[in-house]
């Protein structure tokens, strides 16, 4: 693979103008396509293969009804006396007339109308339905604000008044101020890491172009099929984060190759061949994890996973084709000023910093003091048991909130507990019954000749089930083969007793001869989706983690290294979900996070975090351990391989994790609880994985295992393909070239070129350091 990517990198660098034009052309085409036809879905969902989904399809087929106009609810409760008292009734009628006079309002129901009253049992509370014609998003906001102003007038006249419902399904804000701040923080990390504005700029340029093409591709796909409002946000979040990181790894290797004395074009090819191989494998695990979300079988989760996977794929293609051209154009300007001065002086890091046997006394004074990360890995590998146990304990404590995890497919009354929408929902639940706003829908099916006569018995059966408050009379279909009954529960949709009621109704599905009962509706769909997500999670982990483990085994040629990586991921996942529970369910950071808090987490959150975090965790495993594996393959002892690989790759992994945390942290300040909870879980999970698992647990475990860490059965060693992600084929090719030059020129390249001379302390032809 290294040779293939080397050729791709050099080809892209030589033809950088063509690749630049190609990427910009793709960007322009996608812009035009997306802006002229992108569509967003209405937020409805389905859970294929479940009873509630099948029954809902039958209801929609046998009881067709066109989409009604959007509506709001005005809920008013008199603070004193009944709502029908003359003074209260007069205030209410005045408010209703104000609503009827509003622009875009087509009708307002009268809750005191004797023919169709909507008054609570104690006579204190009424609900009026405000129907609005189809409006744009801006008009919807103005109409909603006007209705709220009428409610404010009622509050000033000794009423409790709230506005329920919503009119708009707004197009999401893909990049807001907080997300831009996160990107700027990521750029700051790049500048500090590289010490070069040119390198940092090339990194951000490549990442932004990649995420631009990726998100526009997702939006262009909505021309064919509408997408959910959060789908593009997740694609941007991941595309930007991995795009920056993948460019970072390749640019860091490019700079190392330049400092080693490579020509610019050769350095581009080697960086693409070595770091690019790691990028390909890392991206493959992310894409597998995201595409694997389709195993859940829920359409909007599949959509989110595939969109994010596409964004990651584009980021990889950009890194392997567009970035090499940028690097060839920047050349040595990708180095910091200090490194450029050293390079122009003809000195390399090996010649400057490594002691020689000729002058050990002077070398002792020249040897640099080990950096923080090198001292860190020495400490970790010197005390591996304590390090591993301490890291595990920290992550287990961070995962404690998971024990109180509560999930729901949607939050009744809206996601904001402090909104007038939620207040209206709670007021209706208090005065009209907890289950009045989310009735269960029971579908009765059978032969027309037997079903209609049996409907009274069906209604009586349902009413006798514990937890049923009321049952509406059955509504037969046109052919008489089906009938609908609305069942109001005594408890709310999030109450466990409502779930028990659904189970009980399904247990009575065949109690009436010749009739088959099915339960559907939003509450039943939510229950079925939770169950399907739980069942799918185990299958998802087996398939996705299994495929990723195979990739890691092929890459590292080890059994235990991928297993350790996976166990570390589980600890990081616990910390990420635990943070989401503590903040969004417990409300720990209510003053900092603008998204609503205090609700159960959305049921799709755990599986989405599982898929994304697994891919990102494998990213860091690949980039960190690949350098350890490279050192091991070159003959270093197990502990020395860990130390050498960690020292070389840890600074880049730290920078990459910091960038990820900055990007995700920006999205964690979103006003959408779904986006913010996913982003926060990812930010904490990435920090936990990079700084605890990969910086402590993995090196400690590898140091403990020693040579066993790199063990593989001989038969498996023979079967697995050898992909050369370390770039040994490139080194061997260089070695052969050096030998030929030495033979023809007496040991030195013509003109005294340093490009063909081995580094100080290296064996010519292999690039391995001599060991005394």
C-alpha cells in the first residue's frame, strides 16, 4: 500500500493544478445542485419491522387523510372561579377574537362552544386550537410570537396562559458562531503544533475544502430524497474534525521527511505513502462504524450514518489527492523558521541532537533534555501496572452516570423544559389527564362480516385493561375490514406504566374471536424503537467491531493489540455517554450549555456515539501504535518500540485530539439538544480516549505484555496479506539506490548530495539504527 500511495501522492503533487481545478469544479457543481433543490424531511420517523410500524402503514392506507394545516394551542386557566364565569368568559372571547384577527390565522376554535367543548373537568381550563395556513419559516416565527403576545395579555388579566405546539421545522444552522470559534481554536492548535502559518493554513484549507464538498454532496443528495435536519450537522461535525486530523498526520510526516533531507517531491510521496496508509486504515474503521449504523434498521439513523461516512470518505480523498499538491506548492515553507534555518545549514535532527562515539563528552553537553511526553512514557512503562489500573479507575468513575441513563425517541411537549410549549403540554396533562395528548392508537382487523359486530366487545375489552382512562368509539374503514380506536392512558408517554399498558394491550391482541388488535401511535413507536435500538446495538458491536478488528489485525499483525484497543474504546465510550447524562439529563452545566437540559437523552444517542467514537478511537490507535509497530518491525525491543513510537507520534496525537475536542466543543454549544449532546459526548470521549487510554492505558499494557503484544499464530501470519503500512518497501528501494550510488561513486553521491547518505547511526540500505 505504501508504494501505491507514494505514487498517488507524487502524481497528485506533479498535477496539482488539475486536481485543484477538479476539486473546485466538484464544489461548484454541488453548490448549484444543493441550492436549487435541497429538501428536508418533516421530522417523522418509522421503525420498520415492528408491530407499531406495520399497523401505522395500514392506518395510513385504510384511513387516508391529507396533511392538515399547521396549528397551535392556546391553553388558558382561570386563576379564580370557573372559565365560564361572565368576567372570565368575556376575557377569553376577547383573546380568541384577537387570535382570529392575526395574519395567516385561518380559524380559532371556541372551547366554550356547547357543540364541541374543550373544558377540563373542574371547569377551570380550556384549550383553543389556532389553525394557520402554510407559512414560511420567518412567517411561522412571527405568527407564533403573535399568539404568545395574546397569551401574555391573558396572563395580565389573571389567567394562566400558555401556547402549545409548533409551526416550523426550520432548516438547521450548519455553521454558527460557536462552531466557527471551535474551528478557529483548531487553527490555533495547528499553528502551535507546526510553528508555521503556512503549514497550518494548508491544513485548514484542505480540511475546509473537503468538508465543503462533503456537506454539499449530502445536501445535493436531498434533491433525490429529503434528509433530516440534523443529518448535515453530523456530517459537518465529523468531516471537519477528521479532515483536519488527517491533514495534520500527513503534514507532520511531510515535515519530518523534509528535515531528514528529502527532496520536496520525495517527501510528499513518502508522507502520503506512510502517514497516508495510516489515514486510509483509520478512515476505513470510521466509515465501517458509520455505515454499520444501517444495521439498526431505522431510516433516519441509517441516513445520518451514511451521510457522515460520505463526509469522512471525501476527507480521505482530499488528503490523498489535493493535500499533496498543497504540500508541493508550500515546500520548505511548511517548516518553522527555526527548522528552515537548521535545514539550510545542512544539519539534520540526527546530526544535531544525537551523540557520536567520537566525542562522548561534548555529546553529553549537546544531548537535549527529554521532552515532557518522552518523560511521560518512560514513567508509564516503568510503572505499567499502576498506570493501567489508575487509567481504568478514572474512566470507570467518569462512566458512573451511565447507570442512570434514561432514553426516549422524542420529548413530549418539545425539548425545552422552560418553553411555553412544554408549559402548555404540562398544563393540559394536569387538567385533562396525563395521557390525553398522546393517545395510543389501536387497529382492529378482521373480516368485514365479523369485525363490525365485534367492535363493542373490542371496546369493552380495551377499557377493562388496567391503565386505560378512556376509549373512543371505533371508527370503521370504508370496506369494514379495519377499525381505529383511540386509547387514552392514565399515565404520560414517558411513564413505565404506559409501556406496561402497551404490552398488556398486545397480550390481548387475539382475545376477541376473528379480530386481530395492533397498537401504534407515537408512544408505541417510541417503545418499539427503544427495543429495536437495544437489540441492534449488540449486533452492531459484533459486526462493526469485528470488521474493524480484522483491519487492525492485518495492519498491526497482532492479536492482542487490537483487543486492547477495543477494550480501551469501551472505557472511552462510557466516559462520553456519562458526560452526556451528567450534563443533559442531570443538568450539571445548565449555565454554560445553551441547549435544553433536564430531559431523558434521545434513544438514538448511545448507538450514534458508539459508532462514531469507535471509529475515532481506532484513529488514535492506528496513528499511535503504527509508529510503535514500525519501530518493532525495525528490530527495537518491545519496551523500546513503545517508547520510540510514543515519542514520535504522541505530539501529533495530542494535537489531533485537541483539535477534535475544539471542533466538537463548538458544536456542543449548539441550541439543539441532539446536536449538543452528541458533540459533548464525542468531545469527552475523544479526550478520554486520546489522553487516558492511548497516552496511559495502551503503552502501559504493551509494556506489560512485552513480545506477547506482537504475537500472531504462524498460520494466520501466512494467510494475512502484507500491506506494508510502515513503508519498508520505500526504505528498501532507497537502500538499493544508495548501494548503487556508493558502488559507482566511491561511497558518495555525485556533488556531495546528502539525499543518499544514511543518517548518523543508521545502517545503510535499511534505515535501522545500529544497536550496541
